[in-house]
C-alpha cells in the first residue's frame, strides 16, 4: 500500500468502476460535442451520464457495490461480491424496497450462531 492513503477501504467495486467509466465517456462526449457545436451530441453525453447513475445503482443492487462504511480487509478487492440482504442507511437499497430490518435480522442471526470465545 502507498503511504498516501494508508491501509483503508477505498470502496473500489465493479459498480463504482463501471459507473465512473460510463460517466467519463458521457462527459467526454458532451465536451467534444460542445466544442464541435453539435447539440445532439451534448444530449447524448448527458444521457450517458444519467445512464451511468442508473447502471451503478443496478450493479449495486445486484451485489457488485458495497454497503456504507468500511468493509473487512479481505473484502477490499473490487471483484468481491456483496451478499445482498439490504444495507442500513443505504439510499439505493431503500429506493429499491430493500428493508434494513432484514439486514439487521440477518446480522443478529449470524452473531447468535457465531461461537462464543472462551473468555466470555
């Protein structure tokens, strides 16, 4: 790891990379069309930027995004798929109708089934 950002979860995910690439293509298209004086190209670029947001959301909902907050270090690789149970405080999950209560129940169940350390 570089000393610039230490050892942190930067949130690199398939959803994030795809959304950024599509949005960059949209901004580049709109910018080139603006320079060339082509209004249709500007609208095409703007449409690509909107599509980038929708594609990122769809990929997040399919499990290729990440929940809010920091993930464990073994899940930092961008190819790790998120087990989708609905994320707490996640606007995308709430808009899709996923309930955070389901996620809380799943976490409580996993915690209850976990072995208790000998020191407890």
